[in-house]
C-alpha cells in the first residue's frame, strides 16, 4: 500500500502533535481500506450458501484476484490524487 | 337415332343434398369473415420471397446453431471440471498457478489477439477449475523471448544463492522458501498460444540457460556500439563524447583532439572490464549441464487471420466458432487434468558436410517442435520483406542525418543565426539527435531480432538439455469420448 506524503520519521526528539496526527490519519486510512476490501471481496467471491467452513479453491483464487485488483486500484487512484494535488 | 324423349338424360331429381360444408365453415359462416377467406388453400410464396426467406433463415440458422453449440460444448467441459474448485484450500496455501504466454502475431498490430483467444476459449475452463493464471503478453516480436531469458537468469541467480529474497518478503506469513516454491511451480504449467509464441519461448529458454548471469544493460551495449560508430564525427575528425545525457554541453567544445582523448579513454575504461562490484566466479557463470525440470507446457494452437485475402476464411470462422471452443476447451481440460508426457523430439542428426539449403531430408519430422506449423502458412507475404524494410528505413535516416547534424551544430556554435522558422520551431539539438538515433537503432535492432526469431524459416531453438526437462500436457487417458 503506497501512502502519500509518508516519509520515515526523522530522528528529531520529542513527540510532535503533527506526527501523531499523521499517524492517526494513516491508521484510520489503513483500517478503512482493509475493511472495505474485506467487505467487497466477501460480497463478490463467497456465496451465501455455506457448505464448508474452509475456503475452497475457487473462492481462494477469487479472493486472491479481488485483493490484488483492489490494491491496484487503490494505488492508481492514490497516484492520480497525488498528481492532482501537486498540480 | 333413339327416341329423343326416353333417352334424354334426365337431370336427377333434386334429392341430392346441398354440398356438405366442413366444420369450420359452418362455425365461421355467420361471423363477418369474408367467405373467400374460408376457401383459401395453402400456397407457396413467390419465387423472390422464397429466395429471400431461405437465404436469411439459413444464415440466421447457422449463426444460432453455432452459438448454441458453443455454449453447450463449453458448459459440458465446465461441468467436467467444476468439482475441482470445490476442494478445500488452506488459507496460507497457494492455489495452482499457470503462466500464459501470448505473443504478437506477425503482421498484426494488435498484439493482444493471442491473449484474447486464451481469454475467450481456454480461460473459462481454468476459471471453473480454480486454476490461477498469470498472463504475459508480448507487445513486440521478441518481447517474450527477452522476458523468459531474463526470468531464467534471475532464477538461476536465486538458485545459486547469488541473489536472495529481500528480508521484507521473508517475514511475511505467506512466504515460502525456494524449494517449496519450485515444487509449486512444477504443479502449475506453462501455456503457449500460437507458434510464434512457441518460437519466442524456446529462443528465450535457450538464451536464458546458455548466457551468463550478469545483468547486461542492452541500452549501454548499444550506446557503446553507436559511440564507436563514425556517424556523428566531424569532418575535422574528433569524436565528441556521447552516451550519457549529462553531456548537455558536449557540442559546445570546439577544442581539438588531445583534450578529448583522455576524457574518452577515462569513460570507456570502466566499461570494458566487467563491473567489479558483483563479478561471478566462472564455475557458477557457466551454463549448467542439467536443467531443472520445467513445469509442463500446454501448446494451444492459434491462427490469427488478417488481410483482405483471408476474409472468406474469417467469415467461415465466424459461423464455425464451435471448433475454436472445442479445441480451446480441450486444451484447458488437458491442463486441468494434469496428464503429461515427456517432450518428443527426435535426436538431431549431424548436418551433412555439403549441407545445402535445398536438402529436403532436413524436413524430417521434428516431433513436438513442429507444433502448429500449418499456422505459418497464413502469414502475410509482405512480412518477408521486413529486413529489407528496416534497411531502407535505416538508409533513409542516415542520409538525412548529416544535414540535421550540421544545422544543429551550426546553431549551437553560433556560427549562424536561427532563421525565423527555426526560431519558432527549434530544430533538434545534437543531444536530441543522438538520443533519437539511439532510440531508432534500438527499435530497428529489436524488430529485426524479433523477426529473425519468428520467421517461418527460423527453426525452433532446441537444446539437448531440454529433453529431460520439458513435458507436455496430453489428453487424460480414460477420457476417450468427449462431450
């Protein structure tokens, strides 16, 4: 997951409010992303007739693809947003 | 004659009933329907109508029949395999994954046709059986060969321990160590669509297992070659430094030769010996004598029809897509069922000493390497002239180049003021000309090399080491009857 404007934290001492803010925002973003992904891929890939507790191969492959696509889309959208923000 | 009176035919007494009316007529007699309608008899339509209706209905019928057959065939194959997708899979386990190579068909600008064939005819079966796939399309001729060769190089490096997986990957919970990954790869497969792709793949395979392990930057090699070329030489005979784009002020040095030779020597020296940072010991760099087994290959025959002359064939194809569905689904089924056999290529006999290109005995069967040879009959004739076309383009370019160089140099050195048009649209500077030349040369060379790999006269690259390493998917044994 590529996040915009997230550099490694410099070693300046002290806990500044902005860094905490940034961290909180990032955590929120990541959690939201994850939740949406789980929601969406579950809705698309797993039928509501539960025959078995384990994932079968078809569902497994479907989930792999769903996550991969979700990631790609998130990356692309993020890049576009960043380009827009800079322009 | 006879007496008229007694022989005169007498009309029968009016005791006959009026003509008996059929059931419908009685029922409908008193509705408002005109009686003539009730008397009508079925009649064939006119000749013109007959022609029109028969032609239209036969065309539509062919189309509908074909598409229904396609659906039926596809569905039957899907039903055969879909139980495989219901098996369990551990959450951290990897599903079976195949790599699909689809190269550019010669003469077709649309490089995606082979992939489209795969997606339309083979993929449904794979999806139904929950087999995952990586699709690798080649945008230009030779792309797949380069990619395969590079992949093999990286794999060799990984296997020999020269490279390692980055530590970030190694701590992931889904990380699998190399031997396990290789095992999973072998479970997978390689799908090759069409003979051009097959040729490219084999060429790349051979190159990958025969070349060294160093990463050779093709751009640098080409740059070096072009640098030693005399195209950008001045009549006063000194070479300007070229190659790196930082030489933006290169054309501004009017000084003579001595000032340049040390700089040029300095630049060229580091390039001559191999980069010292990761020199690989000889014994590792040598091509291995035994190649680890490759995942089994699925050879999917594919013919792309292009050109005006092939339009009748295209039309026939449009109405007979069920054949493609059949062969594609069959291929997918073979892949899913995993029945394999070792590749069969007869051992190469020695080239006769007076080997002539006209010997027909050389045409003896090459076994599996002759996969889909008929498809090459469909290539356009204009493809044969590709090398000459490239040469002509080259000549034209190099004829026009000195003039452009002269203009660029004159302008940059200030020996001449730019004219009004040149002010508005500045002509390319020398650096741009060099970059452009490099780009063109790169394109020409890669096109030429790609065509040399693919052309019908080129033989499929083969190495004896492949014999034990390659396997081919075949029809599963118990499945004699299909559909």
